[in-house]
């Protein structure tokens, strides 16, 4: 067991439906602390750069467009085994495969409009946090 930080995005489908508080309640109920948070409208450069790992996938341009379609909330979450703990409460990428009680099972609309992003490993968590937050913004 170790205290980790992970990076989260509450996606435009959730801000459009005014359910960011409901998503945050799930995050906190899973034992994770929201130690940094801000609401942004992503530029094309930010959305395309953030998801560059998927640039050869057929869904890439739709994904980038969707992530720019409205405000997002970017967050840093902290807790025991935070990376795996958040992936568990997020649920599967495709909401039709997500376990009941997870964020995606309860709130996601489709595989595109799937409400949240969460880092999948220690190195990506660190890179993704640095993509959006400075050290000074992480006050614990
Ligand atoms: P995540 O870590 O569960 O968010 O999934 P990935 O990192 O693999 O994919 C990033 C995002 O791209 C997902 O959250 C989906 O919104 C989207 N995505 C992934 N796979 C597919 C797919 O097969 N089809 C479509 N339309 N979108 C996908």
C-alpha cells in the first residue's frame, strides 16, 4: 500500500449535465482526496496533445473534438493506491461493460461521452498531472 497521486478529467458530457458534484461525491466515497481542481475549456493543442498516444486510432479526431466541446474539470486525486482505486471507481471504458456503482455505469452516456478520464500508470499519472498543474498548485 502506498499513497499515490493520479490525474482525473471530468469530461464535457458531465459538465453539460451539471453533475460534477455527483462525480466528486463518488471520488470522495472511494477514499480519494481531490487535492487540486480547475475548470477549463481545452484548446485543440491541449486536447490533441493530451490524447496523442491515441493519434493513430480511428476514434482520435472524434475524441479530440468531444474533449473541446465544452468545459472539463481537471483534477489531482490522492490516496492509497490512487491510480488503481480511481480506475476501479471509474468503471470500464465502455459504460455498457462497467460494474454497477461505478461512475461510468451510473453517469456515462456512451464510449465517447464516458464522463471521466483517469491515469492508468505511475508514469502517465506524473506526466498528466504536469500537463495541467504546476507544483505550486498542489497543496495537498
Ligand atoms: P480510458 O483510460 O478508460 O479512458 O480509455 P483509453 O485511454 O483506452 O481511451 C481514451 C478515451 O478514448 C476513452 O475514454 C474513450 O472515450 C475513447 N475510446 C477508447 N476506445 C474507444 C473506442 O474503441 N471507440 C470510441 N469511439 N472511443 C474510444
